[in-house]
């Protein structure tokens, strides 16, 4: 999913101009039945839609600011919007987590729509993966506001544990899903252009299967036992 960018330069948090070295990610949700991004992100960039109340966060006096929002654009499609530079100090949790964590808000609906939840959950996982890759953060560094309070780095809020379990998810499942994708990054399964045809043939023929995790280890040295396995599979395939 594309990450759109609309930095909230009129927000007092942005004007404060303080920066951090990210050590984690904190997930928030807005606590209001309003899934439209235009409520928080503005002004309209053509995709967000017009906010007739002009009460978005891109103005002075809001008193809060996060690094990104996930919610609906004017067409009812889920989008991700970056609203602060990732290394800028946000105003999102009321305590020391502001000094260490990148933050994002998920726009809540009535908490009952499984279709909307499925889309925002997938977007949250994708955003966390992107940030973990960029800042070399482990999945274990991801928490929500409620967990942040338990860790002593955030004020006492319940998000997102009041919402995720209604749809069979939790912060544990989110961290696990992020971890699975990041571990997949480490697999050496992408062949060079000149080798792709042969690798595709070997995989299709069952000669090259990889290890128990599906890692083909295409750039790794081949041991004698691996070579024997390849030859055994090759002779089996031509019989």
C-alpha cells in the first residue's frame, strides 16, 4: 500500500522541531466513530475530501500529533498518510514514549465492521513492517497505547485492546504477522535475472525445494549433502 505524505506543518508539535532516535512503534486508535481521514489530516489534497468543520490537526492549538494515520479517503478506500517526519518527536502518548516511539492512529468506526477492520489491520501490519525495515526495529518493539501504559511510558488509555479482540486479533497477532514478513525478507529466494529461468525450472521440477522454512539459499555455498539431495531429486525427476 502506498504511503501518502501530508506533513502537519501548522501543528504545534511540528513547529516544536524536536527529533528522536526511534526505538519502537506505538499503535493508537482515535476513540471516535469517524473512520474518515479528513477529520484528522488536512487540508484536502484531492484524495482526502473536504472537511467542512475544518477541525483537522494541521493547525495550532490541537495539542497532539502522530506520525501517521490509517483510515478512509473520500472514496471509502483505506489509505495510510504520513503526517510527521518519522524521526520527529510526536505528541501521542503523554509520557516518555514520545521520546522513543514512532506513532500512528487508526481511525475507528463503530468497531463492528469486519471488512473495515480487516483492511485497517492489514495496513497497520504493512506500516509496521515498513518502519521496522527502515529503522531496523524488532517486532517486539511494537506496542499499543495500553501496553505503553503498562510499560510506564504512556498515559492510561485502552487503545487498541478494546477493538482488535472483537475481530479475533490482538497486538500479539500483529507482532507475529510483522515478524513473519520480516523473517521472509531474510530468505534468499530471489534469483538473479540470468538465473531465473533455471531456478524456476528447478523449483517446478521439485529439484530445488529449500529448507524447512522454504528458504532456497540461492546465494549460499552448497554442501556435499545438499548437492547429493539435488542430484537425487534430479535423477528421480527424469526416470
